[in-house]
C-alpha cells in the first residue's frame, strides 16, 4: 500500500494518540463545544445502532419491557439512598432555572426552581419511585423494564467513547420476590452482556464480581465484564447490580405476598453504554485504522466501482453483484461506494480506515473476466485477491464467519499473552513496580492491598467468575498475602 | 358487552377526561414526579417504537444520516440568532451547577459553571456550529443529518403526549447550495410526514404553511401537517422549516462553490415527536378505549387462550394458530395473551381498551370444531365472529388492510363533517362566536384579524397547500376581508 496507508501514531509507541487517530480516520465521533461531550458522527452512530438493535432484541426476548422515564430527577430522590448520593454527588448536572432573560446585553438564567432537578446519572431513584407505585401484589412480580437513554455524569478528563459527560446507554431495572431470584437475574444479565461481547463484538471478556470499593453506589454485588485492550489496560465493558433491598427500602417498594403479608422486593439494575465502541476500537484496530468484526460492521461488504464515471456499465455490474450477494444473504448489508469524485485508491484507503471487513473493487477489466478483486480487513489489506464472482459469492458467508471467529481468537491470544499469573507474592510485587497487562493472583483484597496497588496506578478489576484467560484455573486458591482461601483477582491499570 | 365495557367519561360529554381515560385504560403513559414530564409505559413505548422504526427507515432511505449531538447547548449559542432565542427563552431548562453538596442536612447545588448550559429545546444552534465545521466545499453539500433525541421545553399546562416538558422526537437538519434546493427539501419532508400520518397512522392531515406569527423562531417558511381531532380541535402533528440563510449567517456556515467563491448555505430542519401518539389517540379512539390502525399497533392480532389452565392443549392450539398466521405474514406480530390468572372476559376487555385490531378467543370447543372466535376493534367489538380457522388465516391480510383504510376513511369523514366553508365574512363572524371544527376561508391574514380570532380562542392553523378536506377547492381565492387574492386559511381552536 501507499505511504498514506498508516494513520501516523502507532499502537506500540503512542497508544492514546493512536486511539484518537483511529476514531478520526474512521470518522466515528469528535469533541463538541459542550465541555466533555462528544458528537457521534454517522459511521459511529451506525455502529451504536447495530449494538442497540442486537442487544434490544435479546433484552426484549427475555421479557424486559422498554419504557421511557423523565431525564430530570427531583433532587430529593437522591437523598433517599445514602451510598447512592455519595457516589454521584460529585458529577451531577443540576438544573436550577426554567427561563432565560436578557440582562445588560447578555442572556442570564431566570425563573429559579424551588426544587432543583438533577439530569439522570442513572435512574435507580426514579425507577424506585415508580416501582413503589406500580407494584402492589406478587402478581406484579417480577417487574422487568429497560430504557435506552442519555446519561450525564460530569467528566473532567473526557475521552471519546470511554469517558464523556453525556453518553448513551441502556439501563434495565427489575424487581423480584426473593433475593435468590434477584441474584439470578443480575447474573443472567452479565452473562447476556458477556455473550454479546464475545459473539458480536468478538471482544473476549472475563466475567467477575467487583470488590466492595468498586461496587455501584447502593449495590450489594456488582457483576462486571472486563476486557483487556491492546495496551494491556482493562476496560469495564458492562455491569449488572444485585441491589438487594437497598432501593426497595429507600423507596418503600412493597408488595402483598401470597400469604397476604407486605414485603419489600429485591431489585437489580444493569447497563452497557457507548463505551462498548471504545472497547471495540481498542480490541481490534491496527496502525491502518479501525477493524470491525462483520457482525457489528454497519456494512460488512463494500463494493467500489472502478472507472464508473467513464463506463456506466460498471455501476450496473456492481448493482448486479450486490443483488446476487443479498439474494444469498438477505440480512447482510452490502454498500456501493458512490463517491465518484474520489479515485479507487482513495476509496479503498477510506474503507480500510473505516474497518470495512470485505472491500471489493470492480472495474471494466474485472467485468470482462467475470472476476472481482477483494481485500480482507482482518488480514494484510494491501493484498488483493482476484477471484471469480460466482466463486466469491459462494464463499462469502463462510469468509465472514471465519473473520468473526478469527478476530475473537486473535484478540484472545493478545490478551492471554499479557496475562501474568503469580504464585509468589514477591514475584507479584516485582511486577507491580512496572506493571503491564493483567496480573492474576489469589487475593483476599483489603484496604492495605488497595493502597499498595494505588501507588502504582493499579486497581482490582474483578474477582474472576469465568474467564477465557484462565479456563483451567480454579476461581479460588490460597491468598498470596493471608494464605487463606481467596478468590482469583485480576489486577491491572484501567480505563 | 358488560357494563365494564365503557371507560367512564365519554367523548361527547367530556373530551379531556375521556382522553385521559383512554391513556389510562390502555396503560400508555402517566404523569411523573418531575413536573410536566411523563413516564411512557411499555405499551405506549411500543407504539413510539413502531413510529420510530417506520419513519427512520423512510428518513435514512432518503440519504439522511443519523447522528447524536450533545443535549447541553452552550448558552452563548442562543445569542447568535435573535428570533430563535426569543422563541425559546421562556421555556428553557438551564444547567448551572455540576455537583451536589450536603449543607445543613440537605442537598444543595454546588460547583457553579462559568457558562451555563441549556438543555436542547431543539438543536439548530448546535447543528449550526457543527455544519460550519463540517462544510467546506460544494462537495460537502447537501449535508443531511437526523437525530432521535429527547427535548426539554418547560411546560406550564402539561397534557400526556400533547404537551410535556420533556418529549422524544426526531429532528432532521440539512444544508444546501441554493434556496430552491432547501425549499424543496423542506417541502419533501412535510410530504413524507403527511404520507406517514395518512398511511400508517390513518390520520388524515392537511398540508400547509404557517402564517408568519406561528412560524418556527428563525424560519422563513414553516410547513405543517394539521390534523383534526374528534372534538374538532386542530393538532399540529409535524413541521418542516425552510430556514433560508438565517442560521447559516448566524453560525457562519460557508462553503467554497464551484467558482471558488465563499457562499453561505441554505438550511432546513424538520421534526415529529411523541405528540403523534396524542393525535393517534384522539383521531380513532371511542368510548371503550384506544383504537389502533393495524400498521401502528404493537401487535395487530392477539390470541386469548380460553380455559388453558384446565386444558393444556389449548395453549398448543394457540401457538399452532400463531405459527400458521406468521407463516403467511412473517412481518405481522401475533401475540398470545398468557395472563392465565385473568378470565377470558377480563382479557378481552383489556385488549379492547388497548385497541388491539383483531382479538381472537380460542377455547376447547373451538378447537373441536376447528374454528375460532374473533372481534374487530374497528367495528362493534361486542360482536363475536365464529369462523373456520383456515378461512380466517386466508382472510386476515385483507381484513387488516380493510381496517387500515376503513379507519382512515372514517376519520376523514368525521373531519369533513366538521369543516365549515365561508364565502361571506358575516357568516364566518357568526361562526367565530361559537366555533366548532375548522373554518376554511380565503384570508390575507394580518394582526387585526389575529386579534379578532384570539378573542374567541381561535388561531390560524395554516394556509392550505393540499387537503383531503378540500380536494376540489382552489388554494387561492378572494379574501373575505380585503377582496384581494388570498390563500385558503384554516382557522380553529388548537391543542
């Protein structure tokens, strides 16, 4: 490929700038004039839409019903759950006025509210209020709702997709008759997220539980999926919370049970956000730009007509090819690149930066020979494959499946290569001084260990429940500190 | 039907309470603890989701690309277009703080912002800023984006779906090289909305132009679709704005044209919102509750198993029927009502209140005879139709089409019956004192006429471009006041 075929910053030498360049090169998003907020551009939004559609199908098939709750939450709601308000008080957007007025030639807030509102940083409090109203009897349980919404958590060090003051997400909320049922739901949802990350995003994730100080404010258990990025840092990619009766008691969510007694429910909440796109980028992309697994690519196949401005039959041939592919795979999106003011080479390079899985070129010579030229984004994209058109359409489905599983395997191998197991505390403490990737150690985590880790910018990511990185390793073993039986803990730097 | 088969308030005697009862009976939405805001409940959200999916398909097929912009707009942006800020200054939610603190046992706003933000009441200003950045050359034009988002406009007299402080909508924004192109786009979009209202919502709408004082703040022309509710009041159901160069100049959106000269673009914006659901309700519903056209019903067919708790084969038979229907119509949603703790009668009554187009009952006796019982919600739902199952599935598609067009025709007839044409000013002025329905008059609208109308709670809805209510009436004629050539104006009370 030409000298243009690199983004500039490389993964190895400048990961943060490389990340920014991948986003810019694929035109996914950009910073906005609103501090800490991003604009999600068409290609980035198309990826989010794929995530949304696929997850929504899974969530609603399980019986969770979509609703929409007000974004503005009365301030008083936050006072009802002490841990919750402590967790979010430092990053709230507060609405205090309902009008603007002109004053000395400038606009000023006017119409001050008696009671301010907080833009939802999450909706447990609003849902708590509503559940208390909606749930009367055991027949109303389980109550399972979900919403796709925007969220504001004020962010001082924004990074596109990873940390933005406003982001898009899905938040599910359920209420149950028993602790066991709530726990099962929280666990089931983290498994749904895990399967989605593995199968659709081809992003290998470890399922685990957060330690007490990394829990969601108000949760009794927080389940998490943790991924490892190519720089070895961890990314929390989704969480599911067993809230016990904390919110049920704070908002007095009671029902009459089968014995005609009043009882508090048990609740859960769980969510994934536009942060998943950040994870997707940092899992697969390379120095040429974005790499997308076919299952999540807005268009897994792009056809670039060559010399179509000179020979009109080229565009016809492209459309015929598109039709033949879609006849065989009706749900596959095949796009034709109609940017005729760009050269073929420019369009190929753009498609590479956008991570299009299969990039096809079709020109007059190919049509003559009934062939086409294709590139695979998961392999060396400078390599052109010349192939008979019928043969190609016959192989395409298998090729896309192969790419999907291949990307997962490649990402898994990268992660596994950066995992460090320690049986000896001294080895771990040596690593800690110059950490890279994940450390996996048996550990009864406590404040002292936490402080030790913090000195080196490390955090406890999760107590492993199930990990493709440690398929054979027991989830419990002798603690490196106390020698008592302890969970398998992942320790790493994190986004 | 039983005595329960009425909602309570009737359309004729108490329209506002009837409206509220339809929403409650169908469990679509409710008021929330956040002043002026509603909670959209599962069935209401499912209707919005149908609207969203169908419209999104139309919008994206036209080449508009979905994006997502920050909800918080810097206050200074509003100062750049004078009419725009005047239009929205009185109903803005203003974010002034970024934290909460405990003070004397209560939570107070903390971390005051230097520059407040306004929650978007609409996004022309943010888009103006972004277009100025994104548009450089004539090759970047037309620029066509759309977003699905939440909006806040502080509302003092909230009504579910019709007027709420927060609502959901779609807002499209485009930029063009010429005034003509922008005008065409604005007109094309109002036609898209009109076709959607007519064909999917079965809600007949009149296409027209707003008079100057009803225009969107900052627009040079506002196109509108106006529907008439069953009480004869008008509902503005969607608008499309030709913004000329107002925002292009305010935000300096310039491009280099083919002659290498810098020129300002011409922009448009257009939107529909959850208000459409209010229109849907008030167009079709009756004293038994909601009536939904099949094209917009979350499930056009509901199967109610009778005595399934006693005889397990009933549920099997219902599933087999569901499968046979869906085999013939794969895109049709057929739901089985599994609320076995409710009697058949209770479930039928619930389905009637929810406006399910076709309600099927299937019990042991029906299975024996290979028949089923169905009711049509658009007809007298107390009437049961006994029909052979195979015959039913063969007729279903035609029945649903018939229902869709029948509901449109019925609504159109209701509207037409409430239209009053006036050739004489004295007749109009007589009507004005006790107005009902729409008045259609040729009128060169001015401030004096406006003030006259206001005394009686009337407004100029639109200058008619195309109306199913006046298919043969010319869009221009002699003004009843000035005798000069004038547009055909609709005058009515409005939501």
